[in-house]
């Protein structure tokens, strides 16, 4: 956090000065480690085993916050008798289909209310549908939706039923002992137990512990389950929804959060509405019902309002009840349209044109060679950036020009480079790490032809609409009917070419009454009849009362510690999500020391929720409220259901649906690993998304042969002096001077083993490429003992490319493309490699050199699919579990 998020780390330092204890778990000793009380080195890719060990420590020693766990989580909920765990099936869950490498989660479901013999009413997908869900990253659609389960599942609040979630969880993690953690993670038992004691002793009724992770935690083939493991631990210890607790996901850019809220993603729409698909959503009602899921609790029951307001924001007057509010105009998702599928489609000649904004895949995305070869096979490429980045110059200076794979004179890609305005040269909002929208003013005019993204896309859209104005084709109606009219200001290159008003866009995102133009004060005012519109329901309220709430900058010295008048946080300016959990079941603070929101029976007519923050709960619903039989939606949320977006109102220790790779986190080895999985027979995530092709070779891992060809593990992260792929730092002389060269960090032991000299040259090799850098021999990266043998880990920054004032090889060239099955994010924090002294080969010799490694590793013709390594008996028994359920259903 100190290295990659130094501004935010200020508050960690201040907390430490007030007595907070800071523990840093990281493969490498960094600037964060230097300021922490404790640094715990860990083997890259083993975090689930580490966190699983802490979960087991909590459960085996009875250290969970029991009142919180019973009332606010699904610990008491009964799981189906048909469920079989990884403990039973050598690393697989029940319902695994080896052919499709997907699960049928029928057996994972909650037991039905009416007891054994009855079937749960929860709607679940088959293994074939789950396979399709992997293609569309459907797990991301549950990011804000929670579990769409029955509102009133069967529970045992004594937590003694062997099938209750608490006991299922306990059995699942029982194998993750301190000895197993040491064997798997390379963390000594003493260090591990010190972390366990610190975390548990600082959690409970009187105290809370915060878990902070960076974006890199997601960049694994089990990345979603990393975060699930953290959530389970924080729920067990009562740290969710409470001040000083929770999980903070640090973002590498100021508006990564905004880019998921109002997404630049292929499979969700603003406010985490899922993209409709043509097979299941023939009508607006079909689509809305799939989101609303009748029978579940929570505010997704209002999905019709959120969806219709979005459609009205898109198509304005053209969207009417009679035409399903232009639902047919929405694109429908048909499969994998993610960034990595797209670049492979470029190589295959299926993509003709591409827009690049705010990213530099030539050096900033996994498998840089594939990225560059893909762009070289386009008809046209539009690049908007502050500098002439590598993605704009690949055709003349990429490594493939040197190897002869791209011939400049023959590369047919026409590149259009547009200069972009920087953040100080345009107005608008950032949505940062804590869901806070902050308005930025334009400080200076952009130089020359540089323009904002808002200007670029508004006028591009205007020109397209003008070009289509006389079209009578039905396919052009969605473009022509768009509500594409915003006030302009400033001088343009000609009349009508001014800058669109960012405040007008923010007002549309906030929403307003169609008839009067009155801005909505919250999403609770959104109607499903077309009388209101709003572009992102979770942002509704940011323009309440016609005031730009994101522009507030009241000093912290002039308001409470929560600082509600500094920017605006979604939803409804709540600074801590699910903060109903900060009070006990009766609505009283768990402790006065941690009082945050509470029920005041003296307020209003019959009492109200109040406190230091905006309560994340219905204001007048008392803690004593219990839902009538059959109630769902908002009415189904009881007074003790703080997690109001979940289908049962509870925090999820166990997930019966929504994830493709299992209901609980399980340690799998990274796709590339020098080790056999020490915990289960199943080696890697069996459901991971892979593209097995000859141009995407993966290094072998046990039980495959020849893994010794790539004996070391490498990982990457950021340097404070550079930013992401370097386009905003390598071109600036002061930052370039501070970190002038690509380097490879190794331990003294590895340097001795491979003959590496400090400040000399070395090169790192995988089945994809080889990159070179200066050698930095340092104790900050130390060998670990794993499974009784030494593992050397190599660290590299990923900021270099061939452009800028300082240049060097791109670390991202080393990675292949292998993805988490839930959200299709790449595994780019861990891979296997070899390290050799001296500089790498150049020109065509580089490809021959890499090809020789691939041949020795047995992957020179690597087109086979990912293997399932659990025993055949386990696979058979897993499938039989589902067959038995189907037979009972037939009977």
C-alpha cells in the first residue's frame, strides 16, 4: 500500500501512531513492510491456504463473534444433504462435470424450508449453463446482486446441525492447520500463529480489524475466491459493516471503481445490471425477473425501476411502455467478449477495428507478444493518450519488428493517434476506492488538439448520427433514437464543437423526473413507469436538490469524523456499506466505543435508525420487524438482516450459487507452479478459463512432466515512481530519473545458484518470451521452504516498454493468458520461469531461444485443454452426487 497507494497509506501511518498494529503479508519486503509492525513473507499464489488457516484457527478455537455470526451471517442455514465437499472428493465439489469442466450446483443449495424430501425452490444453473456463465463472466453479475436464494431457508441457530453452514465451513477448513500452512505457504508456524492471535484479539464486540488488499489480489486464476476467503474471515470475526473493520479494495487508478459502477466491461451495465442474453431474455420482463428473482429478499426486487430508468436515460422519449422502453435496442451478450478473447480474435482475423483509451496493452496486458500481433492484424486502431505510447507505435518499434514477425512496410493497420486531455485539463468525477465520487475542476486548458473523452465520444456519436440521419434500416434505430443532446460550453474548433457539460451528464446519471426535470434525491424515487430516468441507480442522489454533491469539500475540522460533506459516496452517501451490522440485533451499538448507527425508539412516530453515518437500512423498520410468511423483496428484509442486497439478508460464509468454481474458497495451485498441490489431488482450479493454442503456451506444472525446465516462481508489482505500464511516468524526466531501468530482484541465494552479479544483466524466460533487466540482489526477497524444499521467487516491476525517456523489456511479455472463471481476469501475479545470467538473445534468435525452452518443456505443440487431476473416483463420485439428486427429483 505504501508502494502502490502512498496517499492512502498516510492514514495507515496515522493509525499506527495512535496505536494500531500493522501486519503486512507479501512475498517481498517493500516500503509497506518497512513501516509495518510485522512483515510475513508468503509464497506467491498461496493466499487461500494462509487465510484458510486463520479461518480454521478461529473455528477450532471458538473465537468467532458468535452473536454477530448467528444473527447476521448464514452460519445457521442448513445445506442440502446431497452436498459433498473438497474434503470428500480430493479437491472437487459435488456436481463436477469433467467434460465441461463446470459444476452443476444443485447439490450446493440450501435445504428447503419444508425439510428433507422436498426440493428447494432456488433456481440453479446446470453444468452446461455454468460453462456458458464462464464465457460471459457471469460471476461478476453477482458482485452487487448477492445470492438469489429463498428468503426464508431452514436454519439451526444452535449451529449444531452437521449440515448447517457453520459446521460445513468448519469441516472444509479443518485441513488448513498451522503445519499445512507452513508446508504450503512457506510461512513459519510462529509467524502464522502470531497473525492469528493479532487478528482475533483485535476483533469482536469492542474492537475491529481492517483487511486491505490491492488490485493484484484479483489477478489470479482463483482471484474471486481470494476475496471470498477474506470476506469469510471478516464475517466470522464481526468486522463487516462496522467502523475500523471491513475490506478495502485499493484501486490502481483514481476511477477504477467508477469504471465498474458505470462499466467499461463487456458483461454488465451501469449499476451492476447484467447484460441480457438472447436465449433467456426475449423481453424486458424476462430480463428484469432474472435480476429481481422473486422469492429473494432485498432491494434487487426494485430491478424494474433501475432497468427502466437506465433505458429511459439511453433513449429518452423513444423509450415507452408500449415498446418495452426500447429493451430490444440493448445489445445482447452471446459469449466471451472479454479483452483477451478479443485480442486472440484479432490474431485470427475476426476483429477489424479497435479503440484504446486509458490502457496500453502492447506492454500493459498479459502476453504482450499476442497483444502486439493482434493489433498488427487490424484494419484500423484508434489510440487516445497523453503520449505516443507503445500501442500506437508497435508497427515500427515493437520487439516483433526486431524478430521479423511484424514487417513495418507490410503492416496494414492504420493507427489514428488522438491526443488526450489529462485529469487537470477536464472536468468531471472520479469514483475512488471507497465508492466516493469527487468532482474535479478543469485547472488549465488542454494543449493543442488534446480533448477530453467526453468531447471525443459525444462528437463521434454526433457525427455517426448525422451520417445515419437518412437511414431507414431498423438496425440504425438504436443509434438514431439515442437521447444524445447535452449543452456545450467553451470555444470549439467551429460552432457546435464545444465541450459537453459534465455536470449535465452527472445530472442524467443521478436521474430526474421526466416531466419537471427535478433531480431525484435517491434511487428510492425511481419509478418503473417511465416517469423518471437515471443512468446509474446506485449514483442517484449525487445531484440531489440540483446540487453537485460530489463537489463538496468541507474541511474535516468542520464536520464529524465520518466527513459526510467531503464528496459523495454511493449509495445515498453511506460511508460504510451494510452499517446496520454495527448495531446488535436489538439495534443497540455493540459497544459505545464502536457506536456507528443505531435504532432510536424516540425518533419519529415509532422510532428511526440514526447515527454518525446514513443508515444502510430502511429508516423506520425496527429491529423487531419479522417478515410475514411468503414475503420477499424489501418486505422480506427483517430487522436483523443487515446485508440488504443478499437474497436472505445475511452475510455469506457459504455461497450456494453465483460462483462458478465452488461455494467456498479452496487452495489450488496457480496455473503455473513448480509444486504439486499439497492439500488436494486436484492441482489447479478445474473450472478456470483457458485459451489453449500454440500462440498461448503454458509452462507445465505437476503432475505434468518437465516442470523442472521452469524451476522458479516470478511475480510483479508496482513502484511508487512509475504508474502502471509507464505511459504516465516513463515520459516524465524526474520520474524516469528516479527509476531509470528495468530490473530483476533476486535473493543472494538465487544469485549464487545462477551466477548473477549485482547490477549486471540477467534474463527471465517462460514459454512465451524472454525479457532482460539489471540484477538487483537483495535480502528483501528471500527463499522459502515449501514442501521440504527451497523455492526461489523472482520479482519484477511491470512499468517498462520500448517508448519513453527510459525504456526496457516488458514483464508482461512473460505471462500467458489464463483467467479466473468468475470474472475473466488474468493470472498475472504468478508464473514459473527460468533465470539466466547475461543479456537475452535478440532478433530471430530470441524466438528460437524461447521455442527451445518450450520444446524441452514439452509444450511446443501445446493445444490440449486444462487437465483435471483429482482421482477418477473423486470425479465419478462428484458427478454421482448430482445424478442422485436428479433421480430423486424424477421420483
